[in-house]
């Protein structure tokens, strides 16, 4: 399969002329009307770019299966990605193959996938029939009454082209031994029912953004120390009226409960959306011997992180 690295970012159009702004919003098909419960006024101030371009074409021969690696590299926009007329055949989330934690799982078919800033997905997509195109777009994401509008729009168009050259590189064949990190169902279940080992509470006020009432500074002491070699139950609580994506460095976690509801299939991630007025329960994996030193966890809306919603964790 051909491999493509696709990087959605955002372009600020706030300072464009009214005419230029409308032209750009039209080019990416932003629907008229408001998106979600956000009380922020006016027209969208940002559009997504894909690999630096606004709505580029992604060539494919008809019916060709391509392997896409996507990272949401925007500082503070969610992308709820979908490809017209097909399901994404997801292979990996946040850099970890689905099979890593369950060797019987290979792909997961999804109509759409919500990527918070920093979220990654690797998926197989199929080229549309000859003479047609199929858009990669983001749906409107409701970021909550205090959040910014995250309007739906088109990021790029998958176009069928029988001549589509195959200059983009192909998925390299690997010869290594697959690595699995499988934990027993009993071990996970026990942690899920225990009281949390650590709780992260996201709050904000006019002065800034906080984790457990503390605002990050470069000389902050670690908020907690974790002895390596264990799995822990963490709970992330969002008491405010906007989304916050929780992200932790060096490790992954199983997001097994969203505001008390178990997802159909809990996934291993390193970035998870925490609903406004809600919570997420995680089993965090601190067993990898490569984990070390002073590290971080934070909200991955960079505007929040930079105003204090970040904390240090010391691995011992
Ligand atoms: Cu946040």
C-alpha cells in the first residue's frame, strides 16, 4: 500500500478581509449556521490546512487502498474525521497498533474518529471510483458553552486518477518480531473497580487554568511520583463548561469509562477527550522499562496548557 502522512493544522483567518474570509470558508465548505453549544460569536476564525495547503487533492487510482497516518497538529482545534462514502479501517490509535494490546484485533471500522490536538490515527482508505472524489472532512465538534466553535469543514479531496503516480513511498516491510503488551482481563478489571490511585481535576478561572488547583510553572515540584512497574487507575475530571483533552507523556492508558459509561470497545490512547462537566477513567500503564525521569501530563489545548493546565510527574 502507498503510505501518506497527513498533518491537519489550522490557519488563522481572523485578520483577513471579510471577502477573503468568506472565500476561504466557502472553499472548505463550512456550513452556514452555528456549530455546537459554544457561545462564542461570529464566523469561524480558523480553517484547517492539510500538509500546509487549504483543501489539497489526494490522488489515488480507483479502488486503491492507501495507508494514511494522520496527526492532529493544530494547537487547539478538534478534528472529527470522516471520509465520504466509506468507513475508516483503523489500524492504530495514538501510535499504538490495535493488536498491541490484543493480538486478535487487527482493524476497527469506524464512520468517524475524534482526534483532539495531538491525537493520531493510522487507517486504510480506499480510492473512489473513476471520475469521482471523496472528501476527507471534519464534523462539527461541540466544545461546550465556554469553548470555541469547531465547525465542520473539508480538509482535502481524495480524487480518483488512473494515472496517479506512485511516487509517494510505500509502507516499508518489516522483519522484526511483533511486540505485544497484553494484560490479563482480571488484572485490568481489578484496577477498574478499585478507587482511583490518582485524580486529575481540570479547572479554570479568569486568572488561568489549573490541575488540582495548581498552575504550572517551570520550577514546579512534581505533582506526584510514580514507582515504575505498575498499572494504576486514574480519573480525569472536567468540572468546567468546555472540553479539555488529557495527554500524558511516555505512556498509554486504557480509557475504559467516559462519564461513567463504558465505551463499546475501550481503546489504549495517550490523548483522550474529557467531556465538559464529565470525567474519564483510565488504566495507565507504567510498566514499560523505557519510561524514565521527570515527565508531564497536561491539557492538550495549547492555550490552556500555556496558561497553567500542566503538571510534572516523576518516574522512579
Ligand atoms: Cu484545556
